[in-house]
C-alpha cells in the first residue's frame, strides 16, 4: 500500500478559528458556565484561538500552494435586548392612566452616566450606523406652492441615539417619540398603543442583518414602568439596569 496525499477534507462539525474570528459571539454563547463569572477568560481564549489566523501565509507563497487565504469579514456585533420593564403602554382619550414617558434627554443622561463608568464616552448623537436602513411607519407631509404634499415612507439611514466612535460603540434608545420612525405601527384612532420592547428587538434584528464594519451595537427601550411621577423614576432605574447589562456584554466581547 502506497500513501496518497489527501486532496479534499470534510467540513468540520465545529466552528473553525476563522469562523470564531468572524463571529466572536460564538465563543461567548458556547463558553462553559463557570467562565461567565470571569469575562477575562473568554478574552484570553479568543486571543489564543486567533493567534494562528494572524500568521496566515501571504497569497502566492509556497506554503499555501498559491491559494489566496480566506478573508475575515469584520462584523457588526449586536447585543441582545436586556429586558428590564415591559415597555408597553397606551395613550388616548379612553386611557385613564397613561404611562410616564422618558424624554430622550432623560434617557441619554442615564445611558451616558453608566457607559462613562468604564470609559465609553457616548457624546456623539445621530450617529449613522453603517449599512443600516429602516422604513418608518409614517410618511412626511409638507407644504409646496400652497398645497400639502404627502411623501410615502421610504427607507432612511438608522441614526443611533448616541455613540463613541473611538470605542466603536453605538446605542439606540427606543422612545415614544421615535418608535414610529423606527418602524412601529401607527394607529389611525385616537388611542395609540406602544410596545417599545418589540420595536427594540426589531431594530436590533435589522442592525444584525444589515450592519457593515466593526461596531458594538446596543438597543435600549423606555420601560414604561408606570404613571407620573413614580413611574418615571422607576423607568430610569430599569433603564440603568439595561445599560449595566450592556456594559457586561461589552466586556465579554473584549470591547472595553
């Protein structure tokens, strides 16, 4: 029997190093439960797995038979929705106790305070998320030559609520004021229902699908914890929990 060279390999049943490099979240999802208490273990394992990929031979070199090495696609990493608060409510003439909505300024204060604890300076607003477009639920109406003109809804670039471009971190806060711009259905009656958590999940899914380039993206939502004034304070508390969970996720990804 003469030995023969192997010309074709079966596809591995497990993630390869290149797949881990392209999708770092795989390592996070499949790490041993005990490691979750020590995020630095995940980071160390990721560096070990990626060590050889950084030394891939150049295209055309004798060591790779003249083949071009596989290119690693840089992905936008999207955090899960951290559920603190139902995010549901309604307004209108028949609603006896409408929720106390958080303003964008109030939400931004909470978000920036928490992110700043680990050096993330989310000072930029209206950050364009590369590659991501969302179709709003409502069109636009404006006046031209004394006539009202209606423009049907069309895809618009996603402008994140706040971002730290240096750290490659961007976040979106889903509120009563921007939920229709983010695709939430609008009611034609005097009563408008809100499910801001569902809108947050939809936004995250769109960023996961369309995002281009390296970016760590998180989506928060107004918890709508109750009526004014106690409801607003509780919503701020629950939003703070959302951001704290996102920070832990950033640490697990090695972003901060």
